[in-house]
C-alpha cells in the first residue's frame, strides 16, 4: 500500500484543562458551579464529576489482602467460588433444615445461614434440638444465628460434634452471638445484657482456643437497615457494637487483636448499587481504623457477610425482586464480601418456596461462575467516584460512631432510645421521597401491575413480649423441665454447658441455667420497614374495597391528540394503578373546538362508571379548554376532578371551574391516593 493510500493515524484528542472546562461549563450554566455537589438520599454529597483530585492518596486504599483491607482481605482470587454462597434457612423444624441443607449443598452452595426463630433466640424452645441434629456438621460452612442466646446453642452443637466424632477445626462454624443486635430486633433477651455479655466472653475464649477460623460474635446492621437506617448509620452502629464487644472481650482476657478476630460483620446491600459497593469497602476501612484506635498495630480484617436488602423486597410484582437481588449481590461481590446471602424473591410474602430458593442460589452461581466477577479483586478500585464515595461514607460512619460513643456507647443509646430516634428521623426523610416517587419502587410505585400478587403460606406468628416474659420466668423456675445447677459457677463454664447438653439438656434449659436471677433485658424493638410498604398498603386498602363494593375506578380525560397528552396520561395511569384504582383512558379529543372537546370528554367520562377523572393534555390545551372541560366533567357527575401537571398562571381559573387537585412529578402521591381512596370508603392506614 502506497504512502498516499495508507490510512492516517488517528489524531489524539487535545488535552483539556479542568479549569478551562469549568469556566466554559459555568458559562453554559449561567454562572453556576458545574461541580457543585448535591445532598444525596443517604445524606452524602454527590458531585456530577470526579477527578484524580477526589481520589485518596495511593497508599490510603492499600492493596488487596493488605491493611487497611479496603480493597478486600484476599491477596489472590479464591479457588472455587470467589465468596461463600450461604443461603438463609429459617430453622423451623429438623425436616425443613435437612431438606434445605441437602438441596442447597447439592446445587452448588458453600453452606447455610441457619437463622433460628424467636423461641430459640429467647431461650424458650424446649424441643430436643432436632434442627441441630439435621445440620451437615463438618461438610459445609454454617452460620448459627441465635441472636443473644448463642452460648447454649454452641454447647449443644459442640456436644453433637463430639458425638459424631467431628474435630472442631473441621466444623467451619460461625456462631454470630449478637446480644445488642438481638435486643434491637427482638426487644428482649433471655437474660440481662450483663449476663449475655458474660456468655459472649466465654464463647469467644472457647472459639479462640478450640475452633480455629470460627468467630463467636457478629456486629449485624440488619435490624438497623430494616428499620430505615442510612448506610452511614449502619456502619456507625456496627462500629459502636464492635467497640462495645471488644471492651468486654479484652476485659475477659483476650488481646485486642484476638477480640477483633472474634467479631464478624453482617451488612445489608441496599438498592443503590454504588453505595452498596462502597459500603462493603468502607466497612473494612473503618474496622481497621477501630483496631488501630484500640492500640492494635495490625488489626485483622473482619469477616464480612453481606445480605441482600430485606427492606427493598416488595410483595407486589415480586418478580422484580430478582433484579433487585442481582444488583445488590453484584455490589456486595464487587465490594469484597467474604460471604453472601441472597434472600429469595418471595421472602416478603411468607414462607419462601422452592423456586425462590433456587433463583436465589443461581443468582450467585451465575455471578460467580458465568460473569466471573470474582476473577478480579476489587474491580471498582481506582474509580475516582467509588474511591471518593468510600472515603466519604467512612468519614460519615466514623462521625455516627463518635456520636454514639459520646452518648455513652451502643448499649446506652439502644436502651435510651437514641438509636431508634436517629433511625426514625432517617426513615421519615426516605418515606417522604418514596411518597413523592423520588425513590421509585418498580412494580409498586412505578409501572405497577394491577393484578400481580402471589399467595404464600404465612410465617408462624411470633409470640408476644408478654408471653415470652412469662415463659422465661417459667423456665427459670424449672416448671416443666428438670432445672440445671447454676452453670455460671462451674470452673469451666463452656465445658459444663457441653456436658449438660450431652446428657440431654435442651438449649432452653441451658439458657435458663445461665441467666441467673437478674431481670432480662428489654427495650422497644426497632420496627421492620419496607420501601414498598406505603404504596402496598394503599393497594391492600383498594383490594379490600374491591372485595366489598367493587374496585375504585378512575378516568383519564385526554385533551388533544395523543402526541400532546400521551406522556401525562401515562404518568397518571401509573399513579392511579399504584393506588389500586382501575384506570380507563380516553383516546383524546383531537383538534375539536373547546366546547366540543369538553362535551366529548364529559360524555366519555359519564359512560366509564368512574367517580374520579383526571384531565391530561398540554399547557396550551389547558389554556383553551381546560376550564370548560372541568365544568363539563363536574356537571357529568365527577366527584373529583384532577389535572395532570402544574397549573401555573391558570390555577385560579381552573379551580374556579371545578379542578380539585393538581397531580405532578414530585407531589406526595401517597397523600393524594390515600385521600381519593378514603372518599370511596376505603380504610386507609394512617402512615407507614
């Protein structure tokens, strides 16, 4: 090829000076700063552009496998799965546990997160421990989650290990003792907090001595996340919980490094992908900072267990939950989680079914095996945005931690109501955004399916706090089981508990023998909230009304041709469907004269059987025939006339003609829909 016909090399793009770009962008924006940040939904300042100036120093983030472990705890990608796949199993009975364990392990998981119910968590279950007997001890990773009642459970498991001849180092257990988290979630412990902390120390010393790789405690943020906490509040609570446990463990004879090595973290991955990713990275960073603040020169990395968000699950159109779980799992994996639990897409409906468990398993398998996410350590590392978001979140979390410590620590702030008040305030802000659909919930507040609702078996009813209190007192008195001696007085408390379990003592009997005579800890538990609940409650109210008197109906009176009214008609259709209304849409009035258009809209409305009508059109149509159409619709029997869009200068005339409300983006959709349902006779809840 001759020189003349050879393709020219591409000219490089000219370098652009950031200052020059900012000046030009500010000129285009009328003098506004193009890099000015805005306060995001989580209270963090987000900017439209991040540069190298926003990234931390090269040594601040470190390297994968090295302190401060921001980039993950592994030096090299793991063989097999890059993280441990741990489905959740609610321990209802031995048969259910055995079946779930066998099915999950056969289909590629690494173990099981066995979450015991309130009866075990509160020490009132006097069954023979059949669920424990069904565990595949020595075959898989097992998280045994009994809240603040972990020591009796650990003793029963240790007795079972000895009976089966399984060496402790082969057990691969996580006991997840978390009395503060259990108190926040359940509002009750089977003993005083001081006794629960004594049991935590006993269990941690035993794990450090005999169970290598096992962690006795967890600082779980799941109750705080489910109650509505921000990411910074979640991490701040995890830090304060870790500091509280660490003080007890060091006082019990462990070093700071040993104590930190006994505490895992369990975090929720929320709907915001990048925030969920940054949360995992920031968690490792602040855990290391806490260790160094406690005079631990080389603090060990935490074992990070990520769980897809229960707060993000929707009951309506639950199939969308599969997409939510996928993005949340991807964020946790990219953030470096050591273990990951995908909740089933139908978990908010009641007892999950086989399809839900299968999809939850396969979601992670596809990410790990087909997408190969784990082949790259810290895939988001080096991104100016992710690095800056990680640092900002870590700073905000440390500020929350300092505030909690300044008020007496985590236990004092839980008992005194500070945690509840802080989380409630954050939830109110989020609730306002949800109601205004500024945080859309697909399938619920946006693009709802009028008929999509699956039926599921309800979960077993939890015992009331009063019934639990009575039951604990009965067990302490030994009313229906042979009382054990005070195990706290034994020279080796853990060995004494194991011997009692080996002789047939139930977890509840051991719990009662460890509780002592002190009053059990009790607070107002944190509420469980879901983002979709405000709109789902409206849909439920509409469904009850439909069953009793027929579904409430709405009519869209469209002015002008489809090109003018289509966007607003779609907006209003989604809005009415989100409230459980049946929607009938008009094809539009085309280019009819104002009087003819008003008469046509009124006639079609009268034939629809609806009581509520919304005018949808362009501003120029509102100016020419909006008032006439509103009057005609009122005369045709409309109980309420709405108009899609902001009225501007036309508001006075439109209201005088009969327009009752204006519907537009950013309005309180829940308030409007609730008011309209109430006018139809529906019983609408007072608030989420």
